[in-house]
């Protein structure tokens, strides 16, 4: 779950961080009192607003009204604007970049810090790599004060500033870690001319699977829940999500609709991206991208199959996964066959290829054979399967 900036700031404020004073303006509602001069910030689930015209300033009442109208009437980075956060304008002396993320390759939390905040950090690490520092955080031990101070010292930050920043960084780490965040990025942390530190912008995402552990976050809805990227979800995508939520078992319904005619039921992660690309390369035209795996129930797979076949123009589907140990082949086979039969169709005609080698494979094959479905064993690569799926 990605919190919008004003929501993330509400959370951080409850932990005692200094946040610029602000009010939320909702589209279509009367404008509350705003202290001038102010900065107006569109609330969308994306960064880079400054560069895209989503951050404006207002010094007078007249400007305020004009800018608010302007922001509500446009899309910023593809997103419509439902909310604007109006905040007191800070007198910036310095801007810092602080980010906690999970480094998936190391499987560890890391801190990234730069004394050149407020701008695109990728750009800074390209042009001035010495200004971007990172710490790989030790599991179970956590971030140590000396590790933070070392990084700050390397950037010539000393004295009171060093102590204050160390405190802010440590407290942010506590929030990041305890709320099961996948990213907590402050860009910028602003130091004002009078030496105060403010969280001026924040990108905060919580691991969805951990949300049941944080009921206090339940109230946050951004209005973008039914979006995929910056477009609203389609009806089929919404239904797929409902199917996935039918029970807790496995994944069956992480779904993105495309305008092609070949339905895809493919395993998760990198393999499914590879399969998707291969199908396109062989001239196929996917109707969707859809991940399944981790032993979804037969019912979920069947419902998903029916959903796929309900899309106009979709006559054939391809079922392709890498070698699986966490998904029973027979369950998927049974679900797919059930879905096709319940759609009133013939499995041997609908399934262009079925390639899932792995657990309970023999049972799966028996089911497929019974219905005359073409299946591939692991002797055939994902690439082979993609080629066959499009008639090659
Ligand atoms: P982003 O572009 O989506 O990351 O939005 P930010 O909230 O980070 O704003 C972009 C930039 O606008 C910041 O890095 C600042 O340079 C500037 N900015 C934002 N708020 C203020 C403010 O209160 N005062 C001043 N002077 N500049 C601000
Ligand atoms: Mn920012």
C-alpha cells in the first residue's frame, strides 16, 4: 500500500517528526483557510511532481485560487488530482535525501543518505556518486548510531547537525522497520534557515501482506486503490481481484488486461514476464498478464479461467509456468479444465499449450490426457512453450 504524502505525514507526525503546517484541499469542496505564502502539492501515488508541474507556489489569495483551479483541472504524471496539500512555504537552507528500502538481492534493509536532496537521486549518484552514501543494515541488530555518524561525517556533517540528523534517521528507521514498510523515503528533509528539520516530502509504502498487523493504517484509502498504474482498473481486472480474494490460498488473479486474444495463465515473477515477452516475440497477442501460483484453490483457478474466456475474442489460453515446487500441477490442471467445461467449451481446443512441470505432475498429466489437452514436459523450455502457444 502506498500512502499519499499527506497520509504518510500524518503517520510520521504521530511519531513526533516535524512536519510543515498544512491543510488538505479536496476537489469540489470549499477551500479551507490557507496561510500564505504556501506551496501547493498534488496528492498522487507518484513522485517527480515538481518537474511535472504538480508543485506550485502561491503568495496571494488570488494566486491561491488560480493555482488550485489549475492543479485540479489537470493530470499530473497521468493521475487525476483529487487532493491538494497546501503547506506553509519553508525557507530552505539545505535539502537532504534519506531513504530506507529493502534490497532484494541482499535480502537486507538499507539506508541511503545524501546531502544533496530535493533532486533526482539517481541523477546525483550518476554525477556525484560521492554524495550518496549507503549502509547495509544488520539483521536483528539494526541500524547502529555509529554507522549513521560515519556516513554523515564522510559528508562533512558535524556538530549539532550531525546529532540531530542521526536522531531523525534512527527514528525513521524505527518507523520503517516496525511498520513493515518496503520504502520510506524522505526527499527532501529540509533544514530551514533557522536550523529546524522538516519532513518536506515522503514516499511511504507498506508491505500489503503485513497490513493485518497494522490495523491503525486501515483508515488510509487514497482513492487510487482501483488503479493499475495511472489508469483505473478495468471490469475484468476488478473481477480477477475478487477471485483472488475468494480465499487465502495461493495467488490467482494478479491480473492486467491487454487488448489481445490469447488468454494467459502464467506463473509469477520473472518467469511470467519472460513468457509474456516470448509470446509477443513469436507474434502472439496476449489478452492479459496474469500470475497464478502457490496452490490456489481449484475454484479460484476455474473462476479465473472462466473470466478469461468471458473476454470477447478470447478463444484460446496458454498455461505456462517454470518448474514449480510450491504449486500442485494437478490442482491447476483441474481448475483450468473445470473453468473451460463450465464455459461450455472443449479443453483440447481452448488450451493452446499447458506446460507446468513440478509437484504432482503425473496426476496433472492424467487429467490433461483425459481431455486430450496438449501438455509439455520440462524438456520444453519456456521459450518453446511460448512458440507453441502461438501456433509455432
Ligand atoms: P516531488 O517533486 O514529487 O518529489 O515533490 P517535493 O515535495 O519533493 O517537491 C519538489 C521540490 O519543490 C522540493 O525538492 C523543493 O525544492 C520544492 N519545495 C517543496 N516544498 C517547498 C517549500 O515549502 N519551500 C520551498 N522553497 N521549496 C519547496
Ligand atoms: Mn520529493
